[in-house]
């Protein structure tokens, strides 16, 4: 039996508390998908990507996608801002900002940026793998989030 691919999609206007809520969602999904060992990396990665939207996207609108894969998880954060993220080569440990992509690179197996072509915008994504070679079957228990694609629209006060 092929592994179940599942995803959770959230469209929202992010504010100062958004990352905390998105981390809770990611933690719940990873728990449901029996991928608890990825929690720290995924929480840090999604926090950094959402923080970049708060800092650099004028309207703060984005879409977060958490996608279960056969050997891990992929997280994507998309927005309509054409400005691509840049890793600062002159990164200073004492700097108040500029660490996000450096941290992401440290915790993710791989990451990247996909430009949205002629319509502007971009998707910044990362993937974290499990120590298992493949996931099989569907987690036991009540009907879980992994069986549905959930689309949610949220607006949070800034």
C-alpha cells in the first residue's frame, strides 16, 4: 500500500502571534503523522519563514502549506511579494536580524525559493526527513487531519 500524502493549507494575514499558532498546527500534524522527531526543525523553519513575511511583505498575506511526504514533511510559505529572500554573506552573530535563512539551512535537509513567474510573488520552502526510510499505512485512531486537505482563511489582528 502506498503511503498517504496529506496536506494542510492555511491562507492568512500574519501578525506578531501568527508563528505561535502555526507552530501549534504543525506540531499537531506531525504528531498525527507519527513524525514527532521533526517537530523542532519544522517549528523553527516555519517560524523563520512566517517572520520574514511579517517583516518584508507589505500586506502580510501568505499561504502556508504543510505537506506529508513518504519520508518526511515539506513546508511552503507563499506570498505575492516579488522580493526574493537573500542570505546575508556578512552575517553577524550579534545582529538583531538576518539569521532566519541561516537557521533554516541548519535545520532543514533542503530548502529553496520558487519565483512565481510573471504574476510576481514567491514560495519559500523547506523539507525535513525522518530517520525512517519510508512511512507506510495510515496512523491509527479517529479520523485524522491526514485524510483531508484543509483550506482555511484566517485574518489576524496585527
